[in-house]
C-alpha cells in the first residue's frame, strides 16, 4: 500500500486513444495503443484489452500514469513509449 504522499507524486492524465493495432510480439494477446494526452504529447503503450475490437477502443478516454520509469515490453518498446 502506498502513502498519500506517494500517491501525490503520481502524474495521472486523461487521454484519448487515437490508434489501436494488434501487438504481434506479445506473449499474451494484446494491442498496441496510441494515446493523445493533449499538451503532454502522444504516448504509445501495450494493453491486454482484447475483449474489445480495435475500432471500439479508438476515441475512448483512458487514464495514464505518465511518470513511471520507462518499461520496454514486447514491440511497444520499438516505439520508445
């Protein structure tokens, strides 16, 4: 469990999913997603949201934690998310 002080340091931003494609290199089924975070820029990630069709996710809003240290997973790392 984290303290309120640690939670206060988490940089969470709301963004809109602009692109979704199958992450072919993931061990478990996953999508590569692109999220537009407005002034913060565009970020790429990978998500196991395969109970949705890609076109269902485009335009949805999501909450992103923007100050995690960089983690390279499957081919989302190729995009240097």
